[in-house]
C-alpha cells in the first residue's frame, strides 16, 4: 500500500476545517465530490448509499458507499481513505475494489464477488446495492445494458444469497434482473441460484 497522496491529505484537512461537526457520511460525500470533480458522478454512489441506509446499514457502510469506486475511478488510494475515514470504511472500500491486474473479465468479476462475500455481510450488502443501482440505471437508460454485466449481477445474487440468505436487497436485485429481457437465459436469477460460484463471464 502506498503512502497517502499529498493532494488528498490537503482535501481531507480542508474538509475537517470546513465540516468539523458534520457526520461521517456527509464528509464522505464531500470527499467523493472533490475526487470526482463532478456532481453528476455522485448519482450512482449516492444511490448506493441510499440503498444501504434504507436497508439499515450504519454510517460507516453508508460512507463506504460514497467512496466505493474512488480507488478504481480516480487517483485516490486506500491510504487516503484510511486517513480520512478509518480502518473499517477502508476495509469495505477495499472489498469493493477490483483487482485490475486480472485481465480476464470473468475471472476478475468472480474474484470480486468472492472478495466481497468473504469480507462479511456489510461488504456483501454494499456489493449487492452497487449491482442493484447499476441494474436500475440500465433499465432507465443511464447505463449500457451489457449482457456480461447482467450475468455478473445474476452471479452476485446467487453468491450472496448462498452465503447470506437473509441479506437485505437480494429480493430487489432478483426482481430487477428477472424483469430484464436482454440478459442471457443461463444468467437469469433462477438458474444462477443453482450455481452460487458461477462461471466465467
């Protein structure tokens, strides 16, 4: 893990000065806004944060929802997140961060599913909320409905239901996927549930 980036250290210090009494979730939102430099980029993480909040998640999980794509999408590093938001939020973001060294799509996604599953129910909830948000964005025409991504979402459903049968948002994700006509038949939830680990996408 590399050292904290100087630019993000400055941002974190500025946020503490500007928002000294603001709760963790709002600081996470503000930090994500600085990192993305675009309010429009906050729509998806904000949606994920709302989903986990509605599911009863605590503020650290909600904060991680705002931060979950930063390591993949910006120059923010896990050390920056740990400095600003603590070890548990960092662990959740790490569980949501794909291994970019794996070039094969299916292998990379399978490892991501297993990492989130093995990180515990909070990470699993965050992972499912991310997929539910993206599936809904596809339905609204805000995201390209790629069959292989829908297959990954179906395998996510199967993997997390096998590990955490009572996890919130699973039924919502299943309903969203079942309503789609452009997912490959073998990747729809009913058949995916019979193969929790899934295969290569």
